[in-house]
C-alpha cells in the first residue's frame, strides 16, 4: 500500500502485476498453492485515493 500511495497505482516494476481494466489492477503476492492476490481500483474524481478491494487467495479473487 505504501508504494502504491507514494508512486501510484500502476506498478509496472512489480513482477506479478497486471492491469485488469482501465482503473483496476492486480498483483499476485505469493506464488504456489494457495496463490494470494491483491486487487485494487483507482477512484476517478478523487485525489490520490486507491481502494484495495481484495487481498486473499487467487481462487476467490474478484477479477
């Protein structure tokens, strides 16, 4: 969260990051079984607000 807050929601320097939609992002936090993933969303019309909407196992991720 700190890096997203300081450098922005697009984390191209993270090896397991990808953009899901124009304002929605995700990153696999831990590989293997279970795989953990975080999903976050940029909120338009707000100043520097990024909401982490999910952090948990890959199987239940809201893609």
